C-alpha cells in the first residue's frame, strides 16, 4: 500500500457489478445477476488486500449499486463498517454531477468510496486524473467494465476537488 501525505484524500470509484435484466423491471430496480454476485465479493477482498478500507461510502440509490456494496462490504470485513450515504444524484449522473456530490463529502473522510454507473464513473475518473501511475489511465480510458475500481489520490480537502489534479494510482477489475 502506498503511503499518503498528511491530509491527502483517497477516492475509490467503483462501477457496480454485473446486473440482471429481468423483464418488466425498471432500470433503477435491476438486481445483480449471478456474475455480479460472484464479482462483488472479489471487490471487497481487493479493497481489503490493497488497504483501501473506506471511511465513507457514497452510493447510488439503484438496487444493483446497493447490492454491489453489500456483497463487497461483507467480504471486506471492516469493523466497524463504513457508513453508507445513499444519494439519488449518483444514479445516471454525469461526471460534473458526481464531482459536485464528492465536493460535499465530509473532510474527516480520508478514504471515500463512490459506487455508481457508467458512463459517469469512467468520465469522472478521466476528468479528475492529472497524472497516473503506470498504465492505469490507459486501461481506465479503454474500458471501465462492471466491478472496475479506480483509486485516485488528492492532496487537498474534498470541497476543492478539481479536474486534472488527482493522481490515478490504480485501476483494477476484481473478478470472483
């Protein structure tokens, strides 16, 4: 695990795990599919092994994002678990809207996990990245599949989060 400078913030952006497409179910209410239920715990194990336990989770109100976090949190095993803030603005949000949500995060949260949807989460990561480690930016720009995680660091308060000033430290796609 990389050590962060005093006062630095870590943002973990997670696209929900693979969802099902049941007939006559509105998009917002779609559950995880079998692959999503296998992959979401792998996300939690990856977060644990990488040392990225969140202090706060901001999650879309959709069923599939909430289920993704529930499965991931169970595998993460953090005690106490991070508080979850459900935010309807994260559902189908643009990068600009997600940035506004993140700027409202409490400053005491040094590691923040955002659970959302594409294309907003991918656009957010690309918009925030000013520098990147290894090939993380190329991989995040090429494809941001379900269960993908991007880990960014930011040296200042959440309220001053601005495009092109974060560092993309990692990009992973944990699979179960």
